C-alpha cells in the first residue's frame, strides 16, 4: 500500500476522506473502551508472518483458519480459489438461497474477517490461482513455505529472519503440484502417532502459534509489540471504527461534508 493510499479512507460509496479527520470525527461516536481495544490490537499486529490457503473446500475449516489467524494477531491472509470459492463469511440474512453453498454466517468466525487484511486470487490465463498468489506474496518480500508431508523443512526450522508466508492446501489433496513448485520451500509438522495428518484448522493453529511466538520473542527483544507502522495503524484504525458504525457514508457526509 502506497503512502498516499494510507492517508485516505474510502467509504463504501467511494468517497475519500483524510484518515486523521475520519478518526477524529468518528471517535466521538465510539466508546473509550472500544477505542482502547482497537489501539491494543493494532499495537500487537504481526505483518512479517502471513497465512496462505489454497482451494479450501469445507466452509467451517475456512472460518476456523480465519478466526485462528486473527486471534493470534496475524494481519495478512492470502486465499487462492481454484475449484472452490473461499468461504467468505456473510450474514445469514444477507444470503440468497443460491448463495448459501460456500458461505458461512459471521457468527462462526466471530467476525474475524472484519479485522484482517485478506486478498483473494482467482488465477489468470495460463496460471493457476495458487501460483498467482505465491508470486504476489513473493513480490512483496515474503518467503513462501508450503505445508506438505514430504517437506524438507520441519516446522521449528522455518526461518523467520525475513517475512514468511505459510501456505496450506485443500483438506483432502493438499497443495497443487504447480503451487508447491512455486514455493521457496516445503515444511512438515512432525507426527508421532498412527494418524498421518492433522485437520487443516489444527495445523494452521499449531504453525501460526509457534512461528508467531518466535517472532514476538524477537520483537520483545527489540522493545516492540507489533510490526505495523504508525501510519498503517491510523489507516486501519479508521477502517475499524467505521466498520463498527451503520450508515457510515451518511455519518461522514454530515460530519465532514
């Protein structure tokens, strides 16, 4: 996101307002407790660890992955759609009968989708959505490590000296071959029982918790809590305060013209 982009808030109807003005105006309509909670969450957000998912099938698994990542303070999520649309949360009352397949009520995610930065890739000509997603993450400086049973890295050996995205594939078939080849490496989670794999949401939770703990330990040694810049925090603060309010376009027009 460019410096100019994070200086402005864009309303649902496309109107742009300076971020600082939006925060000042809407803060008067938001409780002190809510504002303090938003600040606390933003201060602890991690951006050097991202979650990637490819072609998830089961709606509840997608919801659980989203909720787990947000709860652990992971801010960036990449999703690739191939055979299955990513199970994007929606209010049950907003859904048409034809829309309900692949959609889940917001209550299952505890509204986690509202507080993360998620990008969805659908693929381009001669390129699958998974490869497009991996290359997009790499272009932003992430090393991408896919999850697979024959990985050449174990979870505890994954490097965190630069931004890293951990990528998980379809619940039944895993990552596509072309997606795996596009990754910088493949990792596995050690297993010691008869069971050959974990549920994807369990795997995501284990991996993000362990890598996140290592990153937070490093940040603590540097005297830091999170990784968002002050400008980024303000941009997301404006987004989050606005999402708490209904009729935000009308409110901003009345307050800011």
